[in-house]
């Protein structure tokens, strides 16, 4: 049977279960679990399934599996559907550590394993649907220069952006080509590129390039952090809007 907290009440009324101490303890544990799930406001995302079975040789209490409901097998859908089953599973195993510990210490535990390959299958499908590539780096800002001997200037800008909480990187060659730097940004989907050169030094300004649109604009250097915040927010909002369409 499959149900929710009401199923626990039905089981309590079963004559055989109500006379079994282990069953009563299990139902009490489930009562507490459902109470906590209710307090966390996630009770509507949980199903109580008596058919679920996992590792009966070492689990000693509640067991669980996590599924992505949108990616369960549906006979009504065509062959292009993505069905991955559960993406995580685990449970309580109060005696497992004791069995493998030479000192046989009793260590109550609960654990979970995550199906990374299944999650990647889903993410790849989602990205295919969106016709976008997967971002492979966390970098938000890339500091670049088109002229020679600007390594230290790029380093100073990186340090400033790091201090302001931006995930920033740069080329560590002394004199990298600008085209190589811009292509790196596009390949790794880095949102913004900050470019510094002689004219920017003379005017205390910086050039910012939107890597996706390739639009460029000049800002006062003392407004860099604020401008980066604004443009990153705009770019991410646009990305969110595109995903929802």
C-alpha cells in the first residue's frame, strides 16, 4: 500500500501489528518522522510506500528513495522520454558501524547515496531542450587586456574583484592575445569580461564586455563592483526568463 500519515493510523488498528512491540516502535518512529516533515513543510512531497525495500541485511529503521517526478517512466509518453528512476536512496543503519569496527562501538547512523549519473542524464536532457551548453567553470568575471605588460594591472583587478565576492580569473601568461582571452570566455560561458588598457588607465575607466551579446561599454573604475552586480543580475534574469519560455 501507498499513502501518507493516514496509512500509519490504519496500521495501528491492525490486530497483529498492534500486538507487536517492534511494529509499535516502528510506527512511533514514523509518527515522529511525519511530524518533522510537516514542520519542515515538505509533507506534500513525501509518499509512505510499504513496498519499498533496500539492503535488508544492514538497514535497521526507516528507508527512503528520492525521485524526480517529472522523469518517471510514463507509458503515455513517446520513446524520447527521459526516465531515470530514483536519484538518491538511503536509510537508517544503527548497527553497521558496530559490525565493521574492531572495537564494536555502537554508532547510530543514517546515510544517503546519490545517483550522480542519473542526475547528469536529466541535466543533459534539460540543456538539450534549452539548446544551451553546460557551464564547466564557476567563473563570473574574466579580466583581460589587449596590450603588453599589463599582467600586474590584471592581477590588481582580480584581487579587487575577489575582495568584493566575485568569482574571477585571468590568463596567467604575461602577454596573452586578446582574441584568445575572449574565446576562453565564450568557451567556458563566463558572463562578463573586464578589459583594461592604456586608455582605460589614463581615464580611470574600464571596459566591460557582455560575453554572450558581445556588447561593450565603458564605466568609471570606481564603479566597477556596482556595475558588475547590476549586469550580472540582468544577465541571470534574462537566462531565467528564457528557461521559463
